[in-house]
C-alpha cells in the first residue's frame, strides 16, 4: 500500500483543444453527495427503542465512497420524456479527433442475454474525453459511483489494464433506470468511479477456526457488542 507521503499517480490527459473547458477528474473524497453530508450520524431505531448510528458512521460505507477517483459528466444534459439534449460546442479536433458529444448509445443487441436487455430501449454511453495512464502493474476498475443510488442511471463495471492501454479513451456504458426522470443532469455529475487495482495472483484457502482464532473472534464480537467505533479506532487504516 502506498503511504500518504509517497502517493501513486494516475495521469489523466485530454486533447489540448479541451484544456480548461472540461470538469476535472477528482479524488472521490472531494465529490461526496449533499445527502451524505446533510444526513444525521444517528437516528432513532424503533426496533431497539434508542438512537443508533446511521451509515454515515459506517467506515466501510464511507471509505468505499471516498476511495479512488470520480470522472465527471462534461456538460449539462437535459432529459425530457426520454430525449437527451445538450448545448455544448467544443472546438474542432486538431491532431487527434475526439468524441464531441457527452452521451452516445449502445444498441440493445449488445446486451442480449443479460438482465439489461430490453428490445425497446438503448443503453446510453457516457463519453470520457480523458485518457488514463496507471502505474506499471496496475489496472483500473471502473464502476458506478459507489452508493450513489440517487443517480437516475447505473454505470456498468469494467476492468481495464490502464498501464498498457492508455493512449485511447475508455467510455462508460450505463443503464438509464429512472424512466420518470425529467430535468437536467448537471455538468460535473460523477458518471464513473475508478479504483486502481494491483494485478497479483491470488488463490483461495479455506480453514476452520483454531482454538486461538475462536477466542479472538469471541472477544472481538463481544467488544463490538459493548462498545461502538471498535473498527474505526483499532482496525481502520
């Protein structure tokens, strides 16, 4: 694991014609949704009849949302009765051509046989004007922004060996699931979250608890039952 004093670097590049015109990819910790910031840390639990922690105080929930990087929508997109429109005129391409629209589509035949298939509906595709280079030995996992159930779409998940494949674009197919959405998807809306993943060989080993492991599990579960914040204070890195 890289320390904070010696961070690893992802390099995002765009055509020079687009410099200064695009919203920048950001660390996910800087793109938390307003609902997470405003929600209470505790709420009344009617089953137990006392105040209990919400997911805002669940480190795994929040850490997943604050890890990696968010890739933003390049301009406002208006959705009205299933029609997508935008008002965005980037300058013409120079030495390299690039996709000028924020959104494209996939024909439904491309997801034939999956739960996403609907003969009467296209899959949308968010266009990403950034190429992304990862350090040697790392791939990038691209997925829907974590825990962003408020978004009217769901981005599909893919894994790209971005240490090798970094001179072309990676775009993001998505399933538009909120058919009642009418309004504006604002410029900067996160359309994908990417996580660097080191390529290592893994195998699965199964085992039964030893006496020592049984005691440790017993002690930890008892501690968790009697005191809040055990994971956050003692185990979280």
